[in-house]
C-alpha cells in the first residue's frame, strides 16, 4: 500500500515535470514576448478566428454581422502598432478599422479606417482625430502597395508632445500638442479597438458603391498584440504618470520627427494624400487653428 502510494506520487511528480517542460516550450513557441491575442485583447462581437497559436486573428463579415476586438487595458500614452492584411478583391463598402477611443459621446479618438473599393480601385486609408467628441479632421491617403496582398504595420504614437500615424515606419500624419495655443489634445484614457464592418452607407464613393455580397465572407487578418502603452485603468489614473519619460515612447526622440522621417512625411503627403480637411475650403473657409500649427 505504502509502496503503491509512493510509486504513484513518483509518477505524478514525473508527469508534473514533463507537463511543466511542455508548458514552457509551448509558451515559448506560441508567444515570443508574450504577444498572443488573449494576453492583451478580447473579442467584442462577431466571428473572430484565432490562428497560429493565438498570434494572429481573422475577423470576418457576412450579411448577418461584422466582428471586432478590444484591448483589455485602457491607455494614457503609448506607441500602438498592429500588423494588418486587408480583405482582397471587391471590398466596396467594407470598412476595416484600427483605432484608439475613450468611447461615449465626448470621446477622444484616433482613427485608422481602411475604406474598401471595387477590385482594381485602391483602398483608401482615412485618419481622423476626435477631441471631446468632435472629429471632422479627416485626412485620406492611398497606399504605395496593395494592403490586401500582405501584412503591413500601422502605428499610432500618442505622447504628451505629438500624435503620429505611421504606415510601415513612414509618418503620414502628425497632430501636435498645441494646448498652449488653445488647440485641444486627446487626454482621456483610450482603449485599442479593431473591427470589420458594413460601412456601405458612406465609405466608398460617398456611399454610392454598395457591398457585393457575392464576395462574402470578407476577412481581415491582424497580428502583433503587444502592450506598449501606459495602463490607465480605473478612476484614479494620473495623466502625469503616463507622460513620464520612463516610458520609451515619451522620450525626447519621440517628441518630434527625425530628419529622415520629415523627408518621408513630406514625400508621402505630396504623392499619396487624396483629401485633407485643412484644405477643404467649402467646408472650412477659415482652416482650423491646428492646421497651420501642425505644418
Ligand atoms: C529613419 O532612420 C531610422 C534610423 O536609421 C530608421 O529606423 C527609420 O526607419 C527611418 N525612417 C524612415 C521613414 O525612413
Ligand atoms: C457582384 O459580383 C459578381 C461576381 O463578380 C457579379 O457577377 C455581379 O454582377 C456583382 N453584382 C453587382 C450588383 O455588381
């Protein structure tokens, strides 16, 4: 009896050891740097398929629903990146998003919206900045590559000095902190959100090009679920803490563009920007103050 118990304990401890080794090896293979979807994100709606041990997800949209996910944390600053592969072929009316939002009616929000189009016509990237629920700051671009052919990295830097939208390390838009000149600046804790949804009412040709459902389900893939932001959960968040230079994205080299970034920024805007609210005179006879200051 005693012998049997000992033997069983021995077998269990060997099994435990093997199990621990197994877990260590699968965690390693699965999540270099702890970057599975489940570590930092959760599904909020629709059909989201986890791939490659949770390091990639695929959002789908059919006629019944789109889909989306949120970060588990809210943030007060950070450098948020996502690798995204957009739905291919005819995607008129289909909108893929990656954005930061504080939610509600008086939200701060920083948007990437990918507006699909008929096959052969370019997908547009629309960026927007909301402060206290007020947006209307659209800038649109076409891309210098086919964003549905492969993954590309889309980034949003948000620190006390500036907001920068990046495409594969190229800055395409800057919104500087000009509070000292009375320009608003996003400051509310924000969640990272991604989604795939039906935007046929507005997204393509001002809403004239509708979704062709014979191409459904539409699928967008996402990778890189890192957590490179200052956590700002709960009611007691102190904005000063998230502005601290102990976070790398708040250090001096992220307070302005470098020389080569400035060159790339000017080049992209000259060649690929298709709409800028700052130069939409019928809409803004007097351009908003930030337009001049962000130059
Ligand atoms: C600018 O140079 C840095 C350092 O060499 C590099 O990491 C970065 O990708 C460059 N940016 C652009 C837009 O070329
Ligand atoms: C939708 O796409 C299919 C397949 O290409 C095509 O036959 C059909 O005419 C399209 N429908 C509309 C409304 O454009």
